[in-house]
C-alpha cells in the first residue's frame, strides 16, 4: 500500500502546528518546525491568504490523516463507520483512530512515533491477547492486552521509547506494566482525554456536503 515517504517536517509546516511525526526529535531544538514555522515552498514566507470555509475543513481533515498516518480511502472508511455508530460522529472517528494498534503501541510508549510503531507491528514484534498481529490498522477493543513479544524485548528502539514514559504521561484509557512490557486497552477514550488539537466537527461538515 502506498505511503508518504517524503520529509515529514514539511507536513507540520503545512498544517501550521507540530504533528509530532518524528518522535523525540519533535521535543528538541532540532525540530524543523521550531526553526521554520512557515509553510514549505517558495511562497512559504509570504502572508498566508485567508482560507475559505472549505479550505479550513480540508486542512483539518488532512491534519488528522497525517497525525495518524492514514491514507485517504482508509480515512473515508473510518468516517463512514463512525457515522453509523451512536453518538457524535467526529468523536467516534477519533476513537476509532485511537484504537488502531499502531496508535495504541505509540500511546503506551513502546515506540517513539506512530510511524515507528507501524514498522514494529509489520515486523511482528507485538501480540494482542497472546496472538501475533502484524496489521497496524487492527482495531484494539476494550480489555485487549498488547505486549512485546518475548524475542523482541531487547530491541533498543522499544527500551529508548519506554524510558520517556511516566505515570503523568500515561493516558487514562490505557494501563501499562513496564516490567512485563505489556499494556491494556481499558476503554474507548472520551474526547477530552485525546491529546490532539483538532476540530473534528469541521471534518464532519466536509464529508456531509
């Protein structure tokens, strides 16, 4: 399946905010967005034109897609599924994205970024309820236990990522056992507990046209 393989810092600059696509680097002075917060391209330093209503909705959709590393068709499928569920469609959409296996691994602190988490899943380094799963888009359900495989527990990338995890950074819908190198997906998150700065209602408006 096609994936964006270009410089990810350009994506943050395009959206005008940090999307935390490069893991620990995003928290340092080496972050490209800190040095060049203007949009990429030869006209990037020019004054940003006022965007139309459609432009604002489109940018919000692109921002969420890029945060979770989801392709356009895949994202649209998530939206359709969210619209069929009870409750607020925009919040349902974010809950579905948050329950992706690559995102859960990133949120638990087993990987420095969602991209790294996706790669680790593809290389069969994780299990869900004791069974190896190598599909990054696998949707984790409440009560599922995600663990690092026994033979993968010496990987430096996992240990480096876990060193940055503290009780304060752990999200309320997840439980992490560092000693066992496993975590539990306790429940689908509430909107106020999802730490991303997006206006999901604009995405709903875009798809409702």
